[in-house]
């Protein structure tokens, strides 16, 4: 793995008073969501930003993976795009499949 990329994990116990080191944006800003995110520049300096998460909805857990590598290559634009994607997801939750894991150990 390219060590230039940064990784962060946010658990449902994270709070606005104690945000993760990289801040709370996109999926990490949603309540009832466990997320993992990573970001960093490629060798040309263009940013890739990505997040995966489990979003708790009224009908179950929704698994989400979002990523972007914006045309202008900036972290600010990547964050903005991820925010827009997360907003779309929250506005369309009822149209997306969610469920519960029934597996046992």
C-alpha cells in the first residue's frame, strides 16, 4: 500500500466534541454511522478520498462505499464531493436496500 495515503477510523462513539484527527465530513459526519476513511495525494499530487461505512437506518444497516478523485486534484474538492454523496444517500435512504446480518458465530 502506498504510505502516502492516510487512514482514519470513526466509531459510533465518536462525538462532535471529540472529532477524529481528520475532521468529520461526508459519512463520518452522519449520526449512527461507523466509518473508515482514507485520503492522500498520488505521485502527481492529485488527491483521492474515500470512505466506507455502515449507516444505521430505520430498516437496518446500509453498507456504503464512496470515493472520488476530482479533476482539480484538491483535497477540498474531494471533501466537497464526498459531502454531496453522503447528503444524497441520507436524502434517498428509503430507496436503498438495508438489512440486518443474521450470521452467528
